[in-house]
């Protein structure tokens, strides 16, 4: 069982999405953390990028090349222009669905009304929004 100490904001939502997408057994800790932390046994793993990479490695799913994923998992994600360019040739950031998509979606979702200038991003945002696990992950931190 994974104990998830959620913070508030997109980093915690990204981890919520990952936990749901990977069908991992988890519980949300009652108190909020200044940054998201997961606890498995006695091991504590802080920070969304560390947690997302660890969960992807644990399940052997949704794992892109770690170096290529680094900008997409960073605290300050790439711009909408960069995301639009990355999505020009595929449905997802790396062509297939990965933790990079999970990390970016919570940053982009609040901008839904501003995506008309970025049709690739608008299509990606809709594709992401329609995934049931994304919806459950986005609200998991509000439990």
C-alpha cells in the first residue's frame, strides 16, 4: 500500500493521475504536505518528478527516457508553444502515453479556454480529459 501525502496543486494531481493509471493500491494521508511525498514501508520519496519516475519504474509502464522526460517533469514545465511543437507528430508528448503527459496535464487543464491558438494542445487536452483515470487522479487530492 502506498501512502500518498498530497500537496496542493498540479504536482499532486499528476501523482494522483499516475496512481490511478497504474492501478496502484494507495491511500491519501489526511494532512497536506508542502510537496507531494509517497511512503512505501519506511521509504519516503519526495517530489513529483521523483515519485512519477519511481512509480513508472515500479510498474514498468508509462516510462519514457528519463533524460528526455526531465523538462516535462520539472517544477516549471515547458511552454504551450513547446508542448504544441512536441505534439505536432503524435497524440502524446512522446507519441505514446507516459508520465510526461500525466505531469503536464494538470498544468494545462486550467488553461482549457485559452487553447484555441494551440490546436495540437487542445486535442491532447481533450484526449487526456476523457481518460477516466485522469479524472479520478485530478480529484484524488481533494479526498
